[in-house]
């Protein structure tokens, strides 16, 4: 992880963390706190305005807010429509970056692992507004990283599955050693190619367990979603 010396010399730089609600962003928070190289001061999340859920992961806003509370960090929500044209997304993120700069934040951390096109896009967009991206997990072996997460106490469940790459029966499953062994050949252990997305409910980045239960399994827009609910909440589609 590289940080401009001119910024670092003024003290530990502040950073926002792009927060998907999943295991990779959760482990990125843990990694950044362990390294101490930046001070993560907020979680940045795009939320689907229509469904009131985390974009793509389809996690309810109530669970997202519970994560932020457990991480001890404020949550910066970027509301986007569904569907969301790219220019609308970029405008919304540009406004969020203007807020970050106004608050003295010039770094944004991402949990990306190896997709060069995604990293290149982030670097280009942030450079246009004077922000610096950082990638603490970049090019880590994904099998080893998955095992490290599980051994480190991370608890997560699969909330979204691409049925073209992974069976729909995986939706709602716990991300653990048994799941890693059950993944078909060619499926990345961290789901980095979009095979699945997760919700993290426990781990060293949180000060409490977020108890969840699996609700309805639905198929929408070519993906299979497992609706996770806070323990004790009534199961209902949204």
C-alpha cells in the first residue's frame, strides 16, 4: 500500500473505506487497522434507493447500519436509482468525494483483489477529483486470503449468487471451510469474478456479533438473492 509522503508527513492520513457490506471490505478494514498506516474515519456505501438495500449485495439498510455501529464508524450512504446509468453513478460518487475532501479526507480504500479493469477505473475516477485510492488486499492469493479470513474469525453469508457460475443452492450459505471445499472448479474462493457476494456479520473488525437469519430466496435480474434479516425480525420480501 502506497501513500504519498507529503500527505503522510502531516500525520496519519484519513481514509474512507468503500464498504460493500461483504467479507472483502470487512477484511480490508481489519487490515488497515492492523497496519495503522491510515485512519479509516467512515464507511462509504452505495444504496439502491428503490429497494433500500446495498447495491448488488442486496443487504438491507438496517443490517448495513448495524455493521457500521459494530465497526464504530459513521456511514456515508450514496443513494442511487435502480437501474443506475453510469453517468448518474459517477455524479453521485463525485458529490461524495467533494464531501470527503471538505472533511479533510483524501484517500479511499477498496477491497479489490485482482481485477485490473476495476482498479484502473477507480484510479481514473479518483484521480479526476484529486483523491488517492489504496488497495490493501491487492494480488493476495484468494484461496489463502479466504482461509485467513475464516481462521481470523470472520463470519459471513452469501447474499447473492450468479447462477451462471455457481448453483443457486449456495445462496444463503455460510462462508466457511466447508463452502470453500464445495465450490466448483473455476470459481474464485473469494468470488472476485462475481460468482457470489456476501454479508459480514462478525470478525475482528466488529465489536459485536450481528445476528442474522436467512429469509426468502428470490431470483431477480439474473441473480439469486438470499434475504438476510436481523435475528428476531419477521421474514418478508422487500
